[in-house]
């Protein structure tokens, strides 16, 4: 089981993300062309971390070499592998791969904590009664205590509580994908537009002043094109709390993106980037990127960029200063990690499909 405080076992392999990054980027120059170096690829693919007391390094040829054990003081300097903390609504549904609530969407471990009583409707209102507010604070504190590197939420409306979460922890807080807006806006000229896709086109209007305060940008500015997905066939399952048939929604979502981009193509204000505000839109990001050839920012890119700032870059500099991740996500069910006396305060129950999936997993044969 992966966890923020897990220790590195002898023989534990590189985390999938690091290995994938090395495999994808490793090359050497051959004239003006680049090709993979088979010998280096084979060497690094066979690399394995040893005990924490042994630092792992590569020599100039890209081969793994083991150094003498570090002293006790050096061992204390080894940091945990960065993990993500997610505040969840009091609401459960079958998440698709790519959704924030699906741990498989991330190449690092994820810790979840539901806030009893914090329903979607309450989150959308932007106001919390005192008891729910305290539970929200307790949830942030709990995630902080797990050693997570940063904290986000599983709904775009958590932007309302960005400041509250920030006041509880010193860890970076990015409760909505909208936290990326300042960087995205800075990357493009004033006459280039950014399309903001949301589950409902009207949902951002009440958040205008909040977004201006937190992000320094005005969603009503002519630089932004607000696109609602409420009429996308199949996407209504989001509002119903049902499983979204991603494969059937993809062509409709892609068409909406293509039409939006085409509408502004050839004008004085073309669309240069897309930002998905809804946390259930990332499953379609790759398809939209492929169809439009535009950068698509979403809740996953937001989390990845923040956690990347706390990860070892194996290509250069000091390496192996944090532990490896074993590639196994910490298991989580709706309501897990909530104290027993607060579980009774949950408004919603675990979705039947998630219950069935969990029971099926328990019936699977286990390796001994």
C-alpha cells in the first residue's frame, strides 16, 4: 500500500512516473537527430532502488551504481515521496479514470477525506454553517498530518473555500483548476482568448468577484469564452450522480470544443488555450488536445504541476533525496478516514456501484 510516510523497501523499484519520464525523455544526439540509446535504456530499466541507507545514482554512462551506506544523519534528510490530499464533497459517484476522485488519475499516492454535510448544493452556495466549517478545517488538518505535499478539492466550487483552507495549512492549496488561470493568462497576449469549460455555463457568474480576488482575473473579461457542457449528450450523468459513459461523451465534447475554437478562428481574438473547470472533465482532455492541438488545462494538470515542484528531477541536479513511491495507491472508500461520530453526519451514502466494485475486489484471490 502506498502512503506518504511509507519506508523504502530493499529492492523496491523506481516509481512508475520516474521510470516513464526517463524512458520518454532519454536520448542522445546523433548529428541533428535524436534516438534512444538502447544500452542506456536497458541499464536504467533494470535499475532498482536499494535500502534508504544506500543512495542510488547513475554514472556518466547512465548505469546504476550503489554508493556506501549513508550515516544516520544523512538518512534523516531523505524526504517522503510527495502525495496529494483531496477534500471530498459529501457525495459519491462512480468516478471515471481522469477524475480527481479516481486515484488512478495520478502518478503519486492520494489521500481522501470527505467532509460530512458538505453537499454539492452547500459547496455551490459558497457558505458553510459553523459545524460543517469546523469539519472542513478538521479535514484539512488531517490531510496535513498525513504528510501530503498539497491539497485540492473534488469540485470546482471548492474555490469558495480556497482562503479558508489556506488559513489552516502551510502546504500549497489549489482547491480548483481555476488556480492555474494567472499563469495561463500570462502566457498569452491580451487579444488571445481562453475558453473556460464548465459543467454549467451559468455556474461561474456568481463566482466572478471571488475569481477576481483569488486569481487576479475577471471571468467576464472579453479574453474568456465561457462554455457550458450541460447540453452535451451523456454528460447529464454528472448532475445525476451516475457513471458517465466516457466513450460515448468523447465525440460530443470534442465537437463542442472544435466548434468553439472554429467560431473564433480567423478573428482578431482566436482561442489559444482551454481550461476545464469541472473536475469531471479531465477524462476528455487528451481527446480535446488531439482534436484542437491546443493546450488543455484541468484539475489534473493543476495537481501535477504543483506536486512536480516537490519531486526529484532525475535528469539533473541532486537525485534520490526523497523516497520512491511503490506505485500502489492507498485504498479509499467513501467515508474512510472520517471519525466514527462524524460518519453519522454523512448526508449521502456510498454509491451502489462503488460498493459492488469493492465487494468484488474482496472476492478476488490474493497473493500470499
